[in-house]
C-alpha cells in the first residue's frame, strides 16, 4: 500500500512538473513574438526599430503591420497585437486601459504640385480650403484654377490630427478626393497641377512642393521650437502591463540607441529628402 502511495505521488509530481514545463514553453513562446499594428506613419519607424532589435535579440521575432491609428487602438485593445501604434493623441475613452509611450514626433506637411506658384498659406486660408470656402487658387494669390483637395481616409491619424489642429474636431469632407495612404496622396499631388494634400513630413519626396504655413516651413528647428504648428506625436500603445519582451522592446525604443533610429528613419524609402521647402522661416 505504501509503495502504491509513493507511485501515485510520483505521478502527481511528474504531472505538475509537466504542467510547469509546458507553461514555461508557452510563456517563452509568447514572449518571443511581438506583433505591432497600426498607424502607417509609425510603421517605418517600428520596422526600423524591430530590425535592429531582432539583430540584438535573435530569439525574439517582431512583426510590424500598417493600417491606421484606429486599427492600432482596436488591435491592442482586442489583444490581437502586442503593441498598437498611433500618430495622434488619444481621447480619454480610447486611452482607457492602455499605457502610452511617445517614441517621437512628426510634423504634417501641406504639399502642392511643384508647378504651383503659391509658396505659403495662412492657417485661415488652409482652413477655408479644407472647408470648401476657398475653391480657386487665385483666391490665395495663385493662378485662376480650381483647387483639387486631397484628404486622407477616415481613421487616418494624419487626417485626425490635421483636422483637430485646424478645426478642433473632425470635419465631414465628402466632396474631396480621398488618398488611402501617404504615398497615394503624394503621387496624386505630384501628377495633378492644381492639387493640395497633407502628409507626414518625414515621408516627403522630390515630386512635391512643401507649403509654408503662416510663412513658416517645417524644418527641424521650426518644429522643435513650436513655430511650425502642424505636428503630432508618434506613440506605442500597450494594454495593461505587457510582458518582459514587450517591456524590453519599449525600453530599447526609448533608449538613446532607439531614439537615434527613430530620428534617422526615412518613412519613404525612395525619398532623397531633397524636396522643395518654401516659406519665410
């Protein structure tokens, strides 16, 4: 009888050990995969950070997917992503249950076709253009030609921030052309003489001209000094406390090494950064 009890005790111990080992394997497997989903503006930055992080941590796999800021919030809240990314400030409701880590800052550039003679707009003029009150370039010192207004899709962090800065809220704009990505907006503006659009400043290429806003161009110095008004944060979102791998990746992103990667990342891999910037400042 005593031997039987010892035998049963051995089975229980082995079973518990098996559960412990299985848990350790599962936990290690979960910690070794970090999925990042959200803003297309943050995507290239996240990809650059992930690439270097995986070099230093070969046992960790980091995947990065784009979409928009709303997708980033929904994905991290639902648990389908380890980290959500946004390129705008969150509302109180959106931020509930989420930890926010600002990894950088980006400005929004207003762009036109290189042939457009207008070099700068005031915020009032820009606001009136995107409300349809100004519809011809001659109204702002340009040629007698209708303005083709291009906006981003609903849910885009770039659009939400742009409208929040200009109007204090989102504005229905059903009569304008919609570009579903930063690159489509730039492409449309580059081939349309009378077009105007807005994109991440760090995604600019040589096919477009950047407008000054209130005579101030989006240079690094003007952005840092707050002279240029169209700018927004780049944020990583984590639900709850995350785990050791997520925490370590966040810490890496915020470290001097990670910040150097953020600051050096070209959002558009085809960009030479030799775009035309106009304005007084």
